[in-house]
C-alpha cells in the first residue's frame, strides 16, 4: 500500500469520526463518553470502507 492510499484511508477515518463526534456532542447533546465511543466506532467503519475502496 502506498502513501496516497494510506492518506486517503486516514483522511476518511478522521472526517467520519469528527463528524459523528460533533453531531453527537454538540447537536444531540449526548455525553462525552458516548460521543467518543460513537466516533471511534464510526471511524473504524469508515476506515474499513475506505480500505475496501482502495483495493478496487
């Protein structure tokens, strides 16, 4: 895997995690622990999806 693909995966992961954290914490008003848990979960799912897309 080259650096471009790795950068794409990391960027996709970071964007998804930040989006879910902001949505949960600021918009929905959930607690910090719940927001971080959802951010990690969605970040992991985004990483898997981005990895699958780079293999095509």
